[in-house]
C-alpha cells in the first residue's frame, strides 16, 4: 500500500509535469499561429503584386505561371483557358477595382476585375500552390506540436521529479524523526505509567498517604493519554499505515473526562468550567476515542489559556437534528476578531489577544481530526467577549 504522502508527491509531480506541458504547448501554438499569419500576409502581398503587375503589362507580356489575363482584345497566355470565364464583376465606374475569390473548374482563383475607361479586364491567379503551402505548414505545425507535447510531458515529469525530490527527502526525515522519537518515548512513558499505577494502589491501601487516590488516578489517566498520543504518532509515521477503525464514541463521556482533567488547572486560574447536556441527548458518534479526546483537550486548553480569572467555560452537547451531534466549547475570554475566524485553523497562525501563542498548531490539528471524522468545526467570537467553537458530527447508526 502506498502511503498518503507518496501519493501526494506523485500527484504533485504529475500536476507539475502537466503544467509544464501545457505552457510549452501554448508557446508552440502561439509560435505556429504567428508563422501561419506571417505566411498569409506574405501570400496576400505576393498575390496583390502579381495581379497588379499582370494588369499593368497587359497582353504585351506573358503572365507568370498560374495567372490568366482576359481583356476585350484577347487573353494571355494564348490557348484554351482551364475554366469557363465568368461574367465580369459589376464595375460601374471607370477606375474601379473589384477583387474576390472564386471557384472555377474545380480550382480556387483570386479574380481581380478592373474598369479602364469602359474597357473591363480580368486577371485570375490559381491558388493551388498557395493553399498547398498553407496546408503543408499546418501539417508541419501539427506534427511539431505533437512531438513537442510528448517531449514536454516526458521532460516535465523528469524535471518535476528532480524538483520535488528534496521535499520527499524532507518528509522521509520527518517520518523517521517522529518514529525514532516515539520509540524513545514509549519506554519511559510505560515505566512512568506503571509506577503511577503502583502509587495509586498503595495510596488506596494506606490511610496516611499524603496524596489522595483520586489525584493519582487522574495522573494515571494523564500518563495513559500521553502514551496514546505517542502510539498515534508512531502509527502516523509508518509508511502505508491503515486508517484507524472507527468505533462508537460517547462524546458526553469524553467531555466529562476532559473537564475533570482540566479542573485543577481551571481552579488555579479561578475559571469556572462545566458540562451541559440537552434533554434526551443522543451523543454516540463513530470515531477514534483517543483522537476525539485530544480534540476536547486542545479546545479546553485553548479556552483556559485565554479566559481571565473570574471567567467561565461551558461545554455543551445537543442534537440539532436527528442525524447529528453538536458540541460547543464557549468561553468568556479575550476572544478574537471575527475576520480571524478563517485563519484560526491554519498552522502557526498567530493573533494579538491572549497569553503567549494565540493559535499555533493545536487548533490546526483539531481541524484535521474533526474533518477526518467527517465532521465540521466553526469558530465565532469577538474581542473581549469570548470565543465559541462548534463541532458537528454525524450520529452513529442505532
């Protein structure tokens, strides 16, 4: 199985090659169009000079090849004409000249009719060789266009491969770094988790323990969640990894756990935090529990970091209709300008309100997880009033 990054690189390579081919093709088409226009202009000028010269010389000189002159006194060259002579074009006034293209005897001719003191003369020029030259030019341009297109596609594909090779190497190094870091972190995290579990068991069996079992249980949950994050990083770094299978997830339960995990921090900042459910709530959605848990943690972390002492944060769940579950994280913090709503979820995007970094990577990753679950996320806020993040997911089938 080809990993997603390789597919993106291949698609990018094909797109670059296609763009190069299109540009080169358009350049060749433009050059061919200019060449054809120059040929037409040259032929028109040559026809005009030949007809004028033949009329000026009259019957005293033999016309050039493929040119026929007809006057009241006769025609040149002598002998039978290769076509039936049409009636003179209407030339009502002396000195008038009429030029037109006519079909005679299966051929195409340029005919010029001149009235000289009531004497009408006609000169015909066969366009066979002119048309043949144009057709040969068009054929040559078509062949050249096809050859150039093939060469452009091949060279564009090769050049695009060389251009994106450093990007592929950078992505490979990134995956290697994440995999190595995850491997190095798994062992100490496992030891930390095990020791925390042991401390929790001992605290339950000792009445004189200085640490409450509840605090240790929360520490156990925290180390477990950190281990899940590392495991997910390791899976995402593996080439060709399959998409995690979805399972029924109760959003309300995740919200309770996330709020409980942040309760101590919120209390230290004197920020009230709570969960509110609508009556008859159906909050089970298909998803990855660890990923959705991190979404809630990131949103609460963002809200607590930007809510001043005395403020509040509310996590609410409701069913806007029979098919969806809606989760909102609303705070009374510093908020943001609504014009920033579009770029809130961009990586490394920064605002001007709140403590430290404003948006950074957290909300960008939240957006990726939510959209990866087929959901939507929207942000609304106002400076000094607060912010509201609204997530909507499709309910799990009953």
